[in-house]
């Protein structure tokens, strides 16, 4: 229920688009000040959803549960596709549940974060030439945005 009717499929039934939480992150929406108890969910495809809970306790409960489920469904990323062009391509994030126990997943996530931090450090040390090609500058920007996001 709400001010906007749900989209309908051809047969008249309401269409629902599932929201994948693999590789997602839920956190308090500290920059959102219009309403209280709002948290944000950022998905693997970088979409951001805002949710409001009735109380701070319920908000933090939702955040912790969403992050737990996201962790359980976040298998390690596959390497990026290989091509003949020297372009940056984001790794592929599988949607299948992880088969590893939570402790092993935690170690894997920590190792991933260390690799990403090191890669970001190296990336920022190797700035492209200011008078370089526009494509090189754009590739640098795309990779930096990805590494900062991670």
C-alpha cells in the first residue's frame, strides 16, 4: 500500500523485482537527516536504497541482519574478464551463496580488503600524465572509483 501502485505484469498480477543482497552493505544513513532511523542498503550493482525503521533498535537490528545475510551470500569475486584491450573491468560478483563457513568468509573478506587497499595505494602512486589520452584518464578514474567503493 502506498501512493504509487505496484507495477503489473501482462496477466494482471503484481510484478515483483527481487532485491539481491549478495555483496551488499547496510549502514546507518548518517548524511540523511530528513527522517529518523533511516539506513541505506547499497547493492552489488551500486544501487542505493533507503529504509526507515520505527526505532533505533530496530534499525540496527535490520542493519546487522542484512549484513549477515549479505555476508552469507557473498562468495569471493571471480577475476575480471580478460580481453585484448588494456581496460579496467570490475570483477564479477557471484550471486550464489558461499559454501565457506562464516569464519573462513571473514578471513577471505579481510584478505580481500587488504588487497584492495594495497591496489588503491599503488593506483594512486601511479597517476596518469595530465596531458595523457582521455581514455587513460577515464580508465584511471573508473578504477579509482571502484577501489574506493570496495
